[in-house]
C-alpha cells in the first residue's frame, strides 16, 4: 500500500564503508528524487530522474551515485562514507509536479560513526 | 535561481491560538507554491498548494494565498491544536521540476 517506500529506515555504519539506500514507488510516476535533510531540518535536492534519465544533478560529491533501473525505482549508493554524510535521506516521486507536488517516502536516517 | 525564504522558528503557541508562518519567494516566471508538513519522525506530506496568482490553497484548517504582488505565500490557521505540532516547509517548483524548500519552521502547540 505504501506509495513511496525506502529501505532501510535506519542505517548506522562506519566511516569509509559503502552503503545503498533503495527507493520504490507504486504510483506510476515518471519522476523520482533524492533529497538530503540535515540536522537543522534543511532540505536540499540531490538528484532527479525522469523515466530513468538523470535530469537534476546538484552539487553533490561524486561518492554519491544514483541508479534507476526502471522508472519505479531510484537507488542511492554512497561510497567511502564520511561523518558529514549523516542525515536523513528522502526519496520522492511526482507526476505533473506543478499540479500535485511530490509524494515523499518516510526517510532513511543514516548515521556514520 | 529560484528560492524560498520562510520565517525562522521555533514557534510555540497555546492551543486555539492563531498561527501565521511567513513565506516569500524569488522566481522567474510563475512558479507553483506549496506548503509541506513533517510530523515528528515522519516524511513530508503535502499540506496545500497554489499554482497561480490569487489561488488560495486550503487543507485541515490551514490556508495560504498566492500573492504575486508581494511574492508571498503565508500559511495561516485560525485555531491550532496540539496535533498541529510539526515542521512546516514552504516550497516552490521551478520549471526544471526541482522543488526548492525553505528552511522549515518548527511549530509546537501546548495544551
């Protein structure tokens, strides 16, 4: 039933590790996004894919690599994790975002120790 | 680039008080404007939206009017409840599909 689902919900890992966060939407939307929310609740877009094609790629370290195997999935892989990567990562999707905005997942809280 | 500036918090209110959260935007063209709400431990939910000037978005007792002349989209609620305690985000959609968020305003309503 969940429209946009992310896994895992919590992720605790050591510096230097590589980890992935998965996102799936069952809404039939064409566009998916990754946002990062820092400890002050500030939200910043990282990437966006439209029908598996990268359309937004903000200034993000190249340790972050999105992958979209199909338009219902957008995964985020992070190499060589750093302390500053600790944040909540939100996946979202949209169809005609001007009218309907985005549907967000419940977030993945990443803690790098 | 397009951006949103919203009132800094935190805001603490008593139940049944009037809530206003100011939001102003800078954009080329005519963006769509949104308010999102994030309850503790949850993701963001769309609260209301407006897609053109003078549109009023409303939901759950909250209202916001798209004011082109003042480039504003202030959120208001006449009588808040404890359950309205959350972080509220003003957002603007740019033509490139990107949704830009304000810094968020934490609202706490006391019984």
